[in-house]
C-alpha cells in the first residue's frame, strides 16, 4: 500500500506477514477434511510453543556466546541475566498455556487423534536442541536416548531439513551453557586469588577446609539444640548431620582433590553481600529460576496429557505420561541446587581476605 508520495507504507499485517502466518493452521498440504474447531485449537497451541522455542533458542545462544568467553567482563553479566530471565518468563507462560489445552476434553481429542499418525511432540527438534544447548547429559535421558543420533536418523528419513540438521550439529559441537557456566565459576576469585595467581591451590584448599570446619561447628550446635528441645537423641541426630558434612566434603573435594568451580560457586553464594559478587550471585539465581520454570513447564505438560489420554501409549510410540513424568526429574544445573545444602549463616564464616578486591571498582578483574 503506497502513501501520497508513492512510497510503500509498512502495515501491521505486512510487518508480521499475517497472511502467510494465518495460512499455516490448515494442516499438512492436501490435508482433508479441514481441521475441525478442536483440531485447529490443538494445532495453534503447538505452533505457538514452537514459535516461543525459536525465541528461547535465540536468547540462550546469545547468553552462551557471552558466557563462553575466556574472560567475561563485569558489565556483560547483566546482559546474560537479561537473556535468562526472559527465557524463564517464557517458560512460565508456556506452563500456563497447557491450561488452554485442558479445555479439550478426552473425547474431543480422540475424535481427531488418529489424524496425527505417528507424529509426536518428541520429534520437536527445537526442544531437543534446547536440551543440548543447556547441557542435559545423555546419561540422564529416559532410555539413554542419543539426541544427535536421533536427529541424524530423522534427517536420513527426510523428516528434518538440512538447515535444521546443521543448526543442531553446530549446537552439539559447541560448549553447552552448563559447561560455559562451570568454566566461568572455576575462574571465581576466592579470597582475591585467581586460578593463575601464585599459591591459588593452597588458597582454595584452605577456603574449602575452613568452610567444612564452619559446617562441622554449626552441626554440633544443631545437634545440641535438637536434643535440648526433645526432637531426637544424639544417637539419632548425629548420623544425619555427619552425613550432610560428608556429602559437602565429597562435593567440594571429589576424589580428595579441590573442585575449584564448586568452591567458586560456594564462595559467591556465601559472600553475596560483596559488591563484586552481587551480579555473579544474580546470574546463578537466573540459571536456577530458568531450570525451575522448565520443570514447571514439564510438570504441567505431563498432567495435561494424563488428563487427556490417561496412561495410554503416546502417538509416537512412547510410554506417554510415564515418559513425560520421567523428564520432570531432569536436572542440568545440578551443582547450583546442591550447593544450597552447604550454606551456613554469614557470621559463622571466616572473614574475607583482601575485601578491597571485591569493592566497587571499574578496573577489578571479573570471574
């Protein structure tokens, strides 16, 4: 549409390509009869999911690009947090979107379920790429499924395009977000010591043992308190406290060697009040919020499917709800959740050495 000067005016429909978009709900080419109202609803909901997945992948790839650098400047951490927080909000929205699907009764769905053939949400290559991008380990997957081999199989069968396959392989070859995060945590300044600093290993080792000592002392206080108020005897309480301490030791000193990344994570969580660590602490929280939002999404998905088809087999041959329930146990950022068990109150910790290092300074080295 041209204006009075002859220039083509951008319209709302033109900018969004609405004519193209709104033609995509009629089913595959040659699909007949046209989708009924309930099937149209089913198609639109799932297309909307895939549009959001497209944005999620873009946001997380941008976050990975920044976090995977050998040196992450302090000013860049808020940028990563921004990407992660947007994705978390999208997943919260998607979790609620399953409620729209619940307006479809079991009988309504059965009326057109056979038209799906063997297609399955499991074939959503964007969701599989998302899991790889985050860093979900193959060993955690239901049945030990290899996502790359699965995608290669779909590609050979002509079920995904070459463009999709190349994008998936690129994501698979690059460090995952979890790998980039762990590498970044391993560079955390602990008592102002960096990995390249002289005597860093001794500083990290001393920090770990100092924290374990604080945990042990706090544990003794807990035992005494529980016994005093009659919530158990020392014989019943002590094993639980000591098991927690042993778990902390194994977490920080796997195979007897200091794990610098986990020590850095614990240092950030423990001394979060230090100015230099405020944004790193928020970044950690952003990853936890993201995984929590994804778990909410998966849980709502499983309950919606159970409500609709019960425990019958999925259209693609999966175990249906049993498979979806198993995915709710997926954890990518395991250490970020586990470290919370190790925390003790601030006043029980040793004072930070070289506190001036962690002040507001534009020239301070970042982790």
